[in-house]
């Protein structure tokens, strides 16, 4: 029987996809009996500390007047070293090359200097550290160094693995392990959720979930909705992990105040997804698209940009529709197809659910990670 592992997970605790994936991974590993230690500056968004085998270690950030900007890398590296000394981690799995892999490598050097064998370092690339930060000349070298010197590296899509090699000219082998999602049980009926949002049973509801960063192209999303301004029953439900404030002037300018329903930092996303008719995602760059997978897992088809790793999740006309980035007319036409053809909406949604269950289930992906850990 394979021994249970002692695993450290370093991630951003925010609502973004990488933090959600890292938290779900840790929760799932803990359920299988492995001891999981989360290391971050605050408790990850979806972490349940009451779960057996889950431990949370807070990284305290010093704010000295000497430092114009508070530093996170140094206290994180010290925390990693201290936790390893106490718990003897087998694997340290960090999500993002900077600052997490950088801090882990510094901790590794400190541990080795003290005569202590460090844990095996696995770095998972989620996208931002490659598609955005690596293009910054002030960060390029440290990102490349952190990837090349990790014990092993994974990426959440083939697209991201290829971009990493292209942008950074890395030689380190990259193992592609896709994101996964296990939908929680729906606890509120579609009718109840819609009523709480002042949505009618007959409304045709598009769902968008994101942190609303610039790359998500929220103005495109709103312009698409404006094409349905004359249709009283068309609504856009946004589950926001970031501030929507900057987009309110555009909502007003487009005259779609009555079309947009905003819910911030929702915990029970499964209930909101279940209450929608389809997903709508307009990103200009997407390494994988966790929100897309979350939407599909509950049997909802998705209309999304053909960007980055999205085509690895959505097969056009089989479980959703893909449109050229920024092509508002294409998005509108695909939505109208779904709106007028209930059979198409249902069949694409069922195909979406099957894709999520068969290709991106937690059981499948968790086993891939465990096999990878044990191979290491």
C-alpha cells in the first residue's frame, strides 16, 4: 500500500482560479488521508480548516519603515523552512513561479545549509506568471530561474506549457496536468435562487464568473448584453471576485442597468450556476478557464473566446461555442442560437457535463498529481 504523503501547498488565497485549484487539490488529498499544509498570508478562500488532515500556516508580513514596500518572498521562505523542519514535508507544491517558487528555492538553500534535506519542489504554472509577468524585463530572469531550478514543473494546459517554452526559452520538462472541478451538491432550487435575485422563471440568464481583471474583457461582455437591450427577459448574472466599480459607468452608458445582476464573493457558486441558462466568457487570454469548467460541470453550455487553453476544454458546437476574441457579433449570434433552440441548449449542456465528468474530474486529476508526486 502506498504511504500517505506529507504535502505543503503554497498558493494565493484569493478568489482567482489558481487559489481555488490549489485549495480543491489540497482538500481532495486530505480526504484521501494525506496530510496537507497550506502556507499563505491568509486562509485560502475555499479552505475548510475543520477538515481532517488539513493545516493552515499563516505567513506574517513585516512592515518596517525601512522597506518602502512590504516584502512577502523573504518571510514566506522562512515560513516554508520552519514548517518543513517541524513536519518533514515530502512534497512542497507551489502555485506560481513568483514569488512562491522563488521563496521555496531560497528555503531549500537555507535548509541544505543547515544540513536538512529539503522537500521535493513542484511548481505549477497557472498563466499570469508566464503570459503577463514573464514579459516584464524586470521579472523575466527570476521567473525563468525559478522554473528551471524547481524539481518538477507542471502547467494547467498544453497551451501554457508551449507559451512557457516560447516566452522564457526554458529547457525544463513541463508535465501538463489540467485543472479539475468537483461540483458541490446544489442546495437551492433554480426558482429560489432566481427569486432571491429578482429574476423571473422565464428569464434567459447568462452567467459570468471571474475576478474581473482587464484580461477578462468585461467591456466586451457588457457590449454583448447591450445587443439584447430590447429583450426584457435577457439578463446577465455576474459572480464577481473583484470590484465591479470601474465598469458601472459603461453599464450606465449602454443603458443596461436593468440587465446586469451582480453577486460578490459568492461561496455557493453551484446554486448560482444551476440557476443560469449558459455561461458567457470573453477573455482575451486564458490559460485554462476554470470558471468555464465550473459552469460546464453543472450541465450549462458556454459561449467563450477562442483564447489560450479554452479550446482544450470547449469543443466548438459540441459542448459550447467558441468565438474570436472581441467578435461581439459572433457572440451575439451564438447566444441567439441557444435562446431560440431549447433542444440545442439542452444537448450542448449535457455534453458539457459529460466533458467535465470524463476529462476533468477530481478523481482523474488528483490521481495524476499523486502519481506524479510518487514518481518524484
